C-alpha cells in the first residue's frame, strides 16, 4: 500500500525531542454540497475541510502545538478502510491515487503549530474509491538548535516626523524636473530664505510592496539622490533646477532565462509617490563615477521593450452572477470589434532587425469551444490556440491564455494587429497586455533612452552610444534610489561609458540634461507624523479621514469601557510611512506587523470604512469607496478562488504573507460605513449595546437557528446538529428554529416564496435574538432562493435595543468590496435597527466547510477561557484557525463589527432556591391548574447571595419539547427535529436585596404526558448588571388534584402603539398592536391546544390570525395581567379593524376590538388637536395625533388672544412613540410668567422635522380654549 508522506526540514543541527500520535475515526456519508461540476459525486465526512484546488475532495485537518521550531515528519497507518463505487466516474481521479498526507508549520501569536492535512480517500479507478474509516498518524519532531534570524526591526522615528513635507506623484519611470516656480506656485514655498542644499527627496520607488513578510523591504522612507543645478551658492535662483530619476508604479522585470522583459502592473496605484522634505539636514546628491579602464567587454547594443497594457475592466464585474474581484484587470475587448490595431503607438527605436524579438502576452477568452488569437507584427504573424471556458456562474469567467513566440521584426514602427477571429459559437475576448522585447542599438537622438545589456554582467564593460550634436548625461539607475552619474568620453559621434563591474544587471538612462522634462504632480502638504513611534497597545483603529470623528469616538468608547489601550490612525498616514504614499494594502499589513513584533499586547484592529476591489478607481461609473483597503487575491477570473479578505492584515508571523496561508495572530473587524452618518449610526449602536440599560432584557437568552430548504436536508441537518450541540453545552439559552421547509411554500409569478417563514424571522428579530445563525443559499440581496430576509425586510426591523450577532453561512451576503452593491449584510450593520455585528461571507462558499466553521464559531461564542467570555474577534479567529490556516473558504468570512467588543453576556448567575417551599429536585412535577410559588436568589461571584442587587427577574417556564417535521417541499425527505417552544408561564418579579419570588398557576392547556420542562431565568438591576440561570429539574404533566376554579373571561383592551391611542385614530403603514390583558388567575400562552392561542385578527381575516403567544409580557409582580406588543408592516391606506382574542388558564375567552385609520407616511398629518381639561383653571394638557413617529420632532404651541396677539409660545422637542402625543402642559401664564385673565383664547399646534432624508412642517387649524378661575 502506498502513502504520500510529507517532511519539513528547516535546519541542519538538531536533536530528537518527541513523538506524537493522532488516532481518529471519520463519519462518512455526509451529503456533500458545493459549487462544482462534481456536485454530490464525492462523499464527505463530518467536519471536513475542502481541498483548495479540487474543492469536491474532502480534507481532514488537525492542528497540534509544537514546543519550539524544528522538523516534523509524519507517517500514516490505515486501521480500517472501506471501498465504495461512485454514481459516475470522477474526471480527476488520477490526481488522488494515493492517500495524501501533508504537514505545514505555522505560528500563531509567535507559538509554533503543526497543521496536518490528510486526504483520507484514494481512487482505485475513476469509479471506485477507498475511504479511511479509522487511522493513525505517527509524528516525529526534532527540535532545532538554531534560532531563525529575526527580521530587521523598524525605526522608531519616521522621516515624516519633522520638517516641512510635500507629497508629489509621477505617472511613469523617467527623469523629472523641479524648478523655482514649482516651489513657489505649487508648493507655496517662499524660497527667499530657503537653502537649496537642504532640499531632500524621499520615496521608495513606487512599485507595490512584497506580500511575503520575510522579503526585504525599505522601512519608512529612503532618501533619493538628486541632481541640483545651481545650489552651490545657497540660493534658489530662477535658473536653478532639480533633476531626479523616479521609478513608475509598475514593476519592470528582466527574465534572465530567455532575455526578455515582463512588466507587472501595480494593482493598487497608477502613480508613484515621493516626498520633498525641507529641514536643516543637507540632502543627498548624485555623485559622479570616474571613467573605468581595461574593458573586457565592449557593447553598443542591448535590450529594450515595447509594452501595451490598458486596464479597463474587471472581468468578474462583467459577470452578472458574480462581483468584481481580484487584482488583475483587462483591457480592450475583442468581442464585437474583433481586431485591435496598435500600429500608431508602437515605436521600436534603435531596433536591430536581424535579431529575433520576444513576443509575450495574455489574452482572456470566453467561449464554450477553443478559439484562436492571431498577432501580426510587420510581416510576421503568429497564431495561438485559446482554451475554452464553460458558461457557468461558478466556473472561471474566462480562460486566461499566456502566449509567447519569437518574431523577426524588420521595422521600428511595424504594423501591429491583434485579431480574434469569430468561431461557430459565441465568443468574447479581452487583451491583458502585449510585450515585445527587442534588441536595439544604443542611439541617442535627444530623447532619453535606456541602456541595458545582460551580456555585461560580471564583466568590466564599455558601452558605446551613438549621438548627434547633443552630448548626453548618463546615469546608472540600477539602484533607482541611489542614482550615480557616469563619466562619459566623447569621440566624434560616440560617447562611451565604463561603469564599474557588476554582478547583477546594470541599467542606465541617457538623456539631455538641458532637455524638456515633465514636472511631478503636487499632491498635498503632509503634516508631521510618526506612527513608527507607536508601541505597546491593545487596539488599532484605522480610518479614512472622512470618518475620523466616529473612529475616534469608537476608540474612546473601547478604551474607557473595555479598558484597552489604543490609537486611531488615518489610513493616509499608513500609506505615507509604510507604502511610500501609495494606497497599497500591504502597507497596512506591515504597520500591523511592526506593532505585533514590538509587543504581544497588540490584539485588535478595527477598520472604519468600506473597501473596493477597484483600488485605482478605474471604473468611471462607480463611486470611489476604497476608504480603507482590503486584500484581493491575485486570482481574478475564478469566482470561487477570487475574493477579498481582511485576514491578510492578521497574518503577521515572519513566514506568512503569501497566499493567505497561516494562522491569524490578531483579530480584525470592519465597520461598513460609506459616510459619516453611517459611521455614526454604527458607532451609536455599538456604544448603546455596551452601555445603555435598555439593552438589559431576557431577549439575551434567545438563540435563533435558521436553515434553507435546498440540497436535500443538508442545511437543516447541519443547523439542527449545531443547535443540539449548543443546547447540550450551553443549556442556559433558549432556542427558536426557523427551518424554511417547515413552512408552506407559495408559488408566485416571480418564483417560490416562504412568506410565513419570512414573517417568523421578522417576529423573532422583534422579540429579540442574542445570536441568529443561518445556513443555506443566499446572496447580496438576501437569503435563500425563495428570497427570505430581503433588504426591505431588514429595513423594517424593529429591534433597536435587541440587536443580534448575525451569522450567515451563505454565499456573498456581504460583498463589501463591490462599490456597485449595498448588500443586505451591510444594511443590517448600517441601520439603526439591525445587528450589533455580523459574521458573514463575501463570496461563494462550500456548505460543508460553512458548517464546520459555524459550528466552531458557535462553540467559541459561549465558551469561557480563563473565566472570561470571548470578544467578537476572538470567536472568529479561534474558529478560523481551527481550520488549519489554509482554507480559502474560511478566508471568505469576515467580521463586520468591532473585534474588541463582547456580546452582552449576563455576568452573574441566578438560581431557584425553592418550589412551593421545597428544594427543587428532579421529582418535582408541575401539573395543570396547579399554583406554583418559586423563590430564588442572585449569586455573587463568590457564591453568596448578592445583597446589593435590586431590580427585576424575568421567568419563562417551558413545557416539554415537541417533535416537529418539515414538509419536504423540494422533493427532499421530511426532517424530524425537536424544539422546546411552548411557554406555560412568562412573568416578571422584583428582586430585592438579591432575592426574588414569583407565583403563578399552570394553565389547563399543557401536554398531560409527563416530561422534562425548563425554567429560564434572567435578572437585571436595570442599570449595568444582569444575571441568568435555568433549571430543567422539573417534570411537567398531569392534572392538579386541587385545581383552580375560574369561569370569568380575561379583559382585553386594544390600542395602537400605546394605551393613549383612541378608537378610530390615525397611524402610518407600520404601527404596532398594543394590548392590555388581565384575568383573575392568568393568561394562557402555551400554544398547546388548537384554537386557544393568543391571537390578533386584522380586518376580519380569521383564516390568517396573528399568533401572539411569545409576545405576551406579564406585569411586574403579577401573573394575572400583562401586555402584548407586535409590529404590523405595510398596511394599506384607509380604515382597518383589529380584534384580539385571549384565553385564560381555564380556557375562558376574552376579546377586544379596535378601529384605526392608516394615512400614508408620505403625507404627514396633524389631526384631532385638543386640550384637556378645557375650560381649566391651573393647568391644561395639549394633545394631537400624527402619523409620523419615532424621530425627534419640534413641536410648537402658539396661543393668542381673540384679538390676535400672541401671548404664549411653547416649544418642545419630543420623539413620539405613539400616534397620540400628550404631555405638553401649560399653566395659563404668558411668556412673561404673568397669569392670563379669564376668557377665550385661540391656539394652534405646529410640528417640524428635518433630516437628510426628510423635511416636513405641518400646522393645525386654530382651536379654542377657555381659562376659568
């Protein structure tokens, strides 16, 4: 039997340290669902990961701690294997003919880890596989005696920390000129007192930074050598000027193997940035290198290139079912027009037409069949076969084709044509670039030329350059930051340079020092900054300048509330010090790396602002929303492998950086704000969640689990498994399950829909969910193919003080880097009523890995470490790292929220101390119509009663779990699951000195079969502290031998929004039902008996009652009365009727009725104005009705005499919660405080509201009031 064994050998001098063994069993035959042509073909196992390049193949991942650095090897020992035939042949079976075992070394917060990856299956043929059921992995570890060399430390003092700084930009490589006028007109510098010898140029060359951390790079900013004509006299005169060479933004690489050039476009910037610094330090100047002798190699020719590349389109953005993504953009489209003529721009100056040139290019083709590309240069034509690409939303959008060829070009300006001939099928094509590397003679005719000859490497060389009448200057630009002027010798029409011998390729520029040169672009003044000086902080907040105020407010809150040290930094400062001014996301990663290397204290990074895959804002029809960048993969055509990931900024150990491989070292979250208002809304919500006493409530005991109905019962099975595991590990929480397949599926012209499931989700959000989890299909507009939880649904949420953590394990719910999309995920974060945070996906993902990551996240969310709950960042970091650090799927999950924030976990514990005077035991039975008396206490951390705790406790008593079954709507088998949902009693009572008591009667409508119930407890001091507890040590069933006797129905009073509403009053399209119910013994809300639910009936629609059992709240210290509040949405304009039916615990029925009038919220009304009492002698109360509520509104009451003189003006700012506004009092005195005389007066009321979204002003008619003393 064959096995693939992976060994890692890093150091030579080692000693044996230890051995490890891993034994495991796999649970196969789990349904496999992912985006692949091999869907449902390959079996998988529970908690599997995916093989990145073949995602249909399951992968086993295990992480072990290593005591130090060293070498680790592994050996696989199969214990139990089984064979299985597939339903059809697998096309890539030859790739997996053996078990594949690999080991990777990673570090997590500087600790060493080994990640074991195993493909526990192999193909005996295309149709037959062998699966590992049980196996052992033996590991040998050898500790290294040699420590790895640390990376060079960063400076603590940035060049930008002092002096006057001016940022400039250049678009391409070349010689640039700065004169006195540039300083005066552009920089606004008075050069009168300026010593030009102290002018300095800083910058690192402009190309994008290396992603691999261990690759060397310039720290901060390096000074560039410049030439300054006329500085010697210490005066900046009119004829004085600066010349300097600058690299452009793109990388120009020379390929030694085939003597050709490759140009790599900078994906982040179309310009290179430099900084002019003025201080008292003399600047670096270009030195002259003396003329060498004894040349062993003489050359008058070398290599140059022509390159055509215009970035115009991100091809995945062109795909209707995907989002723009990746670093690579393409240029001209050859779909309708099938030819591209470049003849007018190509110029091969100095071409040697007897030597072949190297042609290289890339072309993306989209066709179901292979096609051809023809490139013609002069009289040379080359044809290249292009690959096919299937038309699929999950396959690569196009095939990227690299083509190369030698061509003999005979003209410096050849006719150049790229042709994409039509085929028999639909085809599209896009040119990425075309590069022609050619041999040339060194001929200088006035314009700058570049001189490069690879044959001169390691030789003492002499370069001869033909000239005309102009004697050129020659600079060695091999090190563009340390340019050297080379001494030239002229002989007739030739100049010669003899530079020093070099072991690497030398590069020179030959130019006329008195020629015309471009000037750089002035960008901005730069205030002194020194983020290189930062050290020892917990939290880093990165923001765009437009969001500074809110970023700093968030930082202040986190430092005061969470006691963290931190700083807020403008992203431009990061670009300046770590990216030489370019908007390179690696600059941010390098900044984080510096902080991480300096102190293990650094743990959190919050990014305040949206990102965009369009770093350079190349798409003219979109707004530039790249406020704080993310990292985009290089892959730009495959919608599965191309995605953004903020994880890039958290992979900070020395061996990390490339391919997003590694274990996260810090926690990262993003605030999805595009504007100051959006940032304010999100920060308001975060601060409110952490500090507002209104957040305290028993909603925090509710967990919501949601599942799609597609792919058989895969998503339901996954979610239900998580719910069961969660209930076993953390039974203190109460669960609600909304599985779409449990609801009726309705056919509409737009497709299948689940209106009742959608309503159930909205209801649960209104009721309050601490954490809400969804698995299944989805997209940027909402969840599921049946369009559940769409943007309009989210905007209608009413949960200001009950915002959940929402986990959406679905495709592309929050593609935050697409500026064309404001996703449903972003909507939940930005709006006032929404989520406190979001764990969500940014692109298409695989169901099996979704389930694994979500399961790990939910376990981590409620598990204490060192007696402390995790932060949001902790949860996701630990869950992701558990996947081994090499899962593309996990990288597509992001935290949208504050990573340093914790969920509002109840801190203390509350417990039941007695039931009917006896201690609670498993034998206690609660029977129908039995009166129950509960006593309990709040426990302090030391276990004693917390005597200083005073407030409220909320008690919910659940009947036994019920067994439910889904419908099997989409030809899938019905799924059976359990849910403890029926509430016997829900009430609240006072907590006094840490102790509480509650008394209630068990309703008649219980399930009489004895079974395990549950009591859920939540207490709050209504200020800043809460407690939670539960008990399942009770049996519910049977009938009391001494039942409560009751034949009186409950009294039901019905209102809209609050009890100040009057029958027939007005409201808008989204009011709330508000009911008050009382009874001699209590209200039945069990939901156990058909027809005995607490319901509301709108407009007589008895076929579709609104079930309100879970929305009933008992009054404080009373089990016999309470209130119901429930939101209505999108009611039609006009008159409506409403009824509420309630049953008491003995099944007596009570009913309340109401009429109300809906007026469109677009037509703000002010009606039913009056004052009470009227006449009055001491005080009166002004009242009115309006259909616009919930926002701060200016109210003005103007009172005047019969003659028209204004005697009193009352102005108040109110936020109406109900449609009837009361409480505006007047004492009968004028504006001077003098009592008015008896008599009749007139008054009118005006309301005014103003925001960025709406402005309205409304005034009532005059009304009469009478003062009678």
